[in-house]
C-alpha cells in the first residue's frame, strides 16, 4: 500500500534525472514512475517537489562521534555524541553516517563492537555503521577476529600507517601486521580503509620544525606533506597488490601525489578507491593563516592549489570516489586550543553543509551533472561500503531515504543557523541550495526547518562488500 508519493521534475535516479513519482510504502521505495502516474487515493501523502532537486539521502562515510580528543591542557575529552552529529547531518541532507569502533589492547573485536553499540543504540537520529579501527601492535589473534567480524556484517577495517603526531604514539600498525590483516580481509572479502602517511617523513619533519622553532600549526603542510602521501600510498597499495583479493579505500586524500598513486593503481586494475574531504577541495594551507585557522585543519593537512586541483581532477576520472567530512564536532574553544603543529586537533564541524556545498561547487560552479554530484556525496559511498542498493539510490526496493534540495533556499552559511558546533569552517560560504525536506526510511525527519526525528529512528546497518568492488576498480 502506497502511503507517500514524492513528485518532482528533477528526480535523480540511476537511470538519469527526470520527472518522476517516487512511490513509498512504509520504509521502502516501491516504484519510480513517470510524474503524475501514481493515483493519489485517500491516505496518500503527496510531497510536491516541483522546482526542486530530489536526491537519495547523503552518505558521509567518515565521521567521528564521542571521539577521544587530545587537547594541550587538561584531560582528553570526547567530541559531541551521535545525537548532535546525526541531527545536523539530517538537517543538511545526510541520512547515513559511518563512524568507527576503536579496538584497544585488552579488548576483543566483538567486545569493541558491543561497547560502541552501547554508545550508539537509541542515540542516533540517522542510520549508521562503523568501521572497525585497530591500532598499535596487533596480538596474533586479532586478524582472525577481524575475519569473523567481516562475516558478521562489519566488513571495513581502519588502519593507520602513522602515529600522526609525536604525542599519539601507538596509533600506527606496522607493515607485518597490516600484511596479516590484508590476508584475512582478502579471504573474507573485507575492505581496508586506510589513513596513509609515511611515519618516518612525518616524524622527521616534526623533529626538524621543532628544532627550527617553526612550531605554529600554519606549518602543518610541511610536516604532513606531499612526499609522505606519495611514499605511503604507493607502499600500502603495493602491499595490497601482493595480497590478491585486497581492496583499499584511501581516506582523506589530500595531495596530488595521492591522487596520482590511486590513478596509477586503478589503471593496473587494482581495486583502490579514493576519498577526499570537502575542506581539502575548497581550502588550502594558505587558510591556516586566517583568524582561527585551525578550524580548516584536518590531518594529514591542507595542501597547495595544485593539490586541490588534482583532487578536483580526481573526481572527474574516478580516482576520487567520495567526498566525506572527517567530522569532529566540538566547540570553537576546543578546536582552537592547540596552536602548534603537534597539538592542533584534526577534524572539524561540517557534516551539515556538506551536501549543499558540494552541490554548489560541483553542479553550480563546475557544471557536473546531478548524477555525478550524487555519486560523490552518496551513491559511491553506498556501493564501496556495502550499502547499495539499500542506500544511495532512488529505486524500487531501496530504503526511502530521500532529500529535497531547494534552490529557493539559497543562502550564506552561518554557524548560528546550523546544528553542529558554535562555529563553522564554512562561515559566509554561499550555497545555491539547502534541503527543504529529509526523509529517513519513509519518515519525514526534517520538514522546512522543523526537526521531526527521534532517537529511536537511527538503525545500525550490517554490511557486506560486493564482489565487484573487491575484484577490480568498479567505479
Ligand atoms: Zn578521521
């Protein structure tokens, strides 16, 4: 029984953009047919999206909620919880987020997932999943446990090849252990999600800049530099190549060297996928010198204009598949507490404006098709992360996660209008659209600025990576 019809003249489907009725029954889309052809009997709600753009809900495959955040003075605190971030996500047109379940020594992988479930169950307004993150020296039984987790629907494993900063020792996993994990993932059809930096280069540059007294965070691009991205991407990709059946998702690609490494690997037929962040696409290291310049920072680092244009090129040739946020939601005071290359915190608040910003930059300013934009903010993440076609597409059988972008809501972004932190790195940015409606599995959760979601709405998403994603660069 159809209960809702979304009727629009610019509905973005996998078949292209057109005038369609999207018919919904309960939580699912049941039909996508030509506009006006679904009869509107009694009890059927019509959502008229004429003059607007109807897209599948955004997917942010890289966020951190309730995440330990080291600051220079005082104890490590936690960033804002899923309730805050997911609400902001929905206001901005993102209906699914993927966070991390962080394994630490002494715990099991199963125990890690159960603990994270306690923090998320009944605490998230949108749908969600976790990457399992491992760190440091891995006890010999951990790779096997990761294989079991892949089979149980937790198919993505996050690995760092660097400690990131001198104070975070213990984060990186050495290549022997990475090799073991890759073998288990290959055997179980999992996917490694990688934070790749060359630890030697990064730590060498910390030492050098500290010796030279150039410790301000504005020097971050010299520490977390393009050479590091070049070496580390090529080394980990080569390791994956040596373990047949391995596939990699390279998180927060920031440099032209990273894009080139991914492009070359894909040309050889290797299943390597690139993610970048909206701040890397729109800011450079020059922005570190602006007031409160830390608010633009995320590790590895903002880089140069040439890197930025390489990232944009990567979205054209498939080297970059997704645009995420690396969300770290906290106050401006916390975000700007660290002022040095070794104590400035990563991540920032940006989950809410991501979809509208990317629409503006891609469709509005660069002439990308609506399908291309939707691929980069939703569909590709769904396909790579094992959520497709349940998520990331407007098609019969998919979850009714639907967002309506309204050109009449064109605006400049201001933190006080958002629902995240008390600042926004996007303050003053002009966006050409803003969501007028967000629907999560058939329920309207944001309607013209009114929030209608509840904390029982968000659901954990079991996943399985499709074979075609692991066998070759499928998209
Ligand atoms: Zn991150």
